[in-house]
């Protein structure tokens, strides 16, 4: 089982970036995959979530309207498109998989937004 997050980097405020979470060893069926982030000195917080069965999505208020979560079942990959980035979006971003009591975390990918 592996969740491989990638796509982080350094971007200027107002810019865009797309994170990817490649899932292996798991199926998308009956699952929810979410992106969390953790900034230095802060608790990890949920950012966006997508439910596989109906593609319902949920976003935190801080990213609603700027971030979009999506999935490509053929590639077993979930994406987080991030637009209009702000310095306060700077954090390590993690993807998380949950299904019927099973829960897995991927390693983080660092996003730094410069002002």
C-alpha cells in the first residue's frame, strides 16, 4: 500500500500548482481520499476530500473557490489543483485514504508560497 504525493514546490502568491497523489495497492471503490496540510507550528488540517462512489467533494472554507480536488480512476491518482495561492497556503501537504475502517497516509509534499 502506497500513497505517493508529488507536485509541491515554490510558487509566487497568486500562482497555481497541482498536487498529485498516486495510490497503489488500494482500490478507489468505497473510499474517500483527502488532502490535509500542516504548517509549521500548527495542527494538521483537512483541505479537501473526494468520495469515490459519487465524486462528492468537500472543501475547507480557507480554500473553497480556489482549490479543486479530482480523481483519475484509470491512473489511480487524485489531484489537488490550487489556484490563487496565498502565503498562508504554505505547508506540507499530505494525501489520506480511508475505506471501511482502513486508513493510510502518504508522505508529504512541501508547498511554499512567496509573497
